[in-house]
C-alpha cells in the first residue's frame, strides 16, 4: 500500500521592540511517501520525505512610523 501526505503553511510576522523592527513572510511545505510491503510473516515499510522552507523579509518601506513620546 502506497501512502502520500503533504502539508503547506504560510506565516507572516511583525516584531517591534524599541527602535528595532523586523517583518517577514514564511512558506513551508512537508511531503511524505511511504510504501507498506507485507512479506509472509514479516512487514516492511519504506519511506521518504521532502521539506522546503522559504523566508522572505518584507521591504523596509513597510516599517510603521515610530512615535516619540
């Protein structure tokens, strides 16, 4: 029996601490394939997986204005 699985996630983050600012977007994927092979009294499972991860920092022009108090 052949089994295939896949997962995709997208994430955006913005952090500001004092005058430091960071923002970015991340796209991650996970794929998996496994093969179950019965062989008499024994069973064998073969498999492989594939991961991707792409992070892109957003442009500095999207930085929010810092208000002095």
